[in-house]
C-alpha cells in the first residue's frame, strides 16, 4: 500500500509541516512537501508537462493508493500552494482514490472552510474523500519538539485507520475487475 502525504503549506516551518511529517513517518508514507517541491505556477499550457517537478508529481500520484492532504486555512480556503499542486492533476490521478483531509488552523473557528474547499476540489477530480476529517488548532502541538500532543495523535490515528480501511477496500475492488 502506497500512501502519499502532502504538506500543503508554502511555509518552511509551521504546524502543517509538523503534522505532515508526523503522519509520513508513522505510516511510512511518501511525503510531498510543497514548501520545497518547486512546482511552477500552473498555467494549463502543454509544455509544463515536461518540467521535472511536474513529471515527478504525476508519477507520485499515479502510483499512490491513498492520499492525505494537509493545508493551513488561508482566507477561508486551502493554501494557494496546495490548490496549485492539485491543478496539475486531474481525475486520471484521483478517480475513486481514497483521500483524507486535515486542516491546520490558527484557532477559534478556523479550519472548516479549508476542509470544505479541499473536499469540493477533490470531488471535482472524482476522488473518494473519506468521511472523517480533522482540524488541528495551535493547542494540538508541542512546539519545543515539533510534535503533536497525545490527544491529537489519537485523532490523527483514527483518521488514518479510516483512510487505510478505504484504501484496502478500493484495492480489493480493483483486483476483482
């Protein structure tokens, strides 16, 4: 089972990256960190397909059995970096593929709009966004060692268990055909 975890934050240091690295390490998943991946701005022009970072992106998602998208909430939506990455991909890379979504918010009422935004975009490429979703607020992190508090790790594990269940079901259905 190949899982891809996406740090959808353009920030080099931040909570979204902490959570993405935690999940990637715990589940031996491939980490795609948009803060250092070097994707160009999507233009929709055919020549972008020959760019190495775009070719790597497409290969990574073509081979993935499941995906976890993490994004900070910027102005009631997902980050521009994550949306830009998703614009390079289409239903060829996502149709029926299980996807988990996590928003990393600044606190208060933040996060839910980013989740809704991610869910809407992923529906547009026919992915199977799992029902469980998660918002991680600032109190969910231990800043001294770039980790999550125990309660947050339990919530992440519950989301990942559900994602893995959907991935296994999807893989079984593909093998039947």
